[in-house]
C-alpha cells in the first residue's frame, strides 16, 4: 500500500508515520524538510512547500496513491488546492479536521459524529467546518473519496497537555510547579476532558486508511478515558515530585486579560465538559482500543522533556502574566472582603 502525507512530522502525524513504516507501507512525506532528521530511513521525502502547487504537481506527476492525508490544511482554499492536485490520483483522501468543530457549548456532553457542527467562539473551528463542507460537496458531486478525521486533544512526548499555557509551549507551567509557584487551572478544574496519546490515535487512523467503509464518513478518534483538569495537573505535579499549588480562574476572566486566544481554546474547546462516544470508530476499526492511560502518557511525556533540555523552552512573558493574574485575583478578593 502506498500513502502520501502532507506534513507527517507533527504531534499527531509522527506516530502514524512511524507505525506505518513498521507495517511495511510505502510512505511518501511531502514537507519542507524542517523536521525530517528523526524520520526512519525508509520514509520517502518529497521536499516542497505544499503551497507551491506547480512544484508539487511536478513531483507527483508519475505517482498515484492508495491514501493521501493532509495534516496541515486549515482553510477551504487549501483543500481546493488539494482537490486540484489529487483528484484522480488517490483512492482515499483523509482530511484532519478537529473535534472542536462540534457544537460549542454542547447541548449534550456526550459527543457522537451526529453532534451538530457549530462553534461561535473559535475561528479555527469554523474554518475546519467550512473545509469539511467543501470536501463533502466534492464527495457528493464529484465522487472524490473523502474521509474526515476529527482529533480532540492529542499529545505526544514533545509537549505536556494543558489548558492554560503560553505561546512557547507547556514547559513554563512545569517550571512553575518545580518552583512551587501557583499554577492556573481554568474554571474549577472539575470539567471532564479527554486526552489521547498520539500512539493510540495512530492505531485508529491507520485502521481507517484504505478502509472502503470509511469513504464519505466523518470519524473522531479519541481515548475512552474521561478525566478532570484537576486530575491532569495533579499527575503532572506528582511526576515532577512536587505538590500542586493550584489557582482556579474562570475562562472568561483569562480571556479578558490575555492576548492569547483563550476565547477560542478555552471557551470554544477546553472549558467544556465532553465525553466522546467512539462507537463509530470501533465499528469501522474493530481492533481499535486506546491503551495508554492519561497518567501513563503524561509520565512518559514529562520524563522525556526532563531528559531533553532542548524541549525546556522558557516563557518569561507567560510566567509574568500568570503572576499578574493571580495578584489581581488576590487584590480583588481582599477589596471585597474589606468592603473597599
């Protein structure tokens, strides 16, 4: 079987790449070559910017694929380009959408593929919905062999999964824990959330590749485990060997006092309690089961980052912002208590 990944080296896709090559797939990766150093030797690289449509068309002129998957498309114009490039050249085209496209806030915490798509809080999610609409139109009218995959919060060893962190990643939150500084958790920390390790996600994704029953379908791939944000932070702190010093802050307040897009990433996603029903995935991929528990996966991630100093990217701006938010809350509470 022959596949082409547009991207293939990211948080979600790298584990898929690794597992596919171990299974003997003939795998081509189309990317700019910025993160290919750790790839196995048997990966075939097509080095180009996907936005250079003429160059890509030249590279794939004599190639056809069983599966093409685009991991880095975010707006419909990018899918229109993919359609021009790959219509008639692949038996299946997989688009990586997002579970944040589901109705937000949800009318029911149980999410199935039949849950409506609507997210007024996050432009990223609305763009993904528009991408899905475009591809399904091509499937219905042109027979373009589309499968839509909706990941939720998928993580790997590269970054600790968190709700509130800076633009440079999650290390600064871990460092605050190590320094016994208070750590911000959005809301009261009790809302249910699902974390999926990239290795588990890869098993479900590969099961959909070349699967004739997945054509024209939308499928989310997540773990069946539901945990709270308090539990997630407790596991991180415990792995670091420190006591968690948590400060709970409303998502609305965090959005109001930050230049980060917390309206989208929190109010449009992580602030909502959701539980994913994976019945459809398991019908299409009967062997799928997520086996890496949240605590197991986070321990692996934290240890990996501790062992690799190059992943410990400091974020002093975020650190100072956390201090200001917590100080403002303390001052507001004191003023209300004192009646001033």
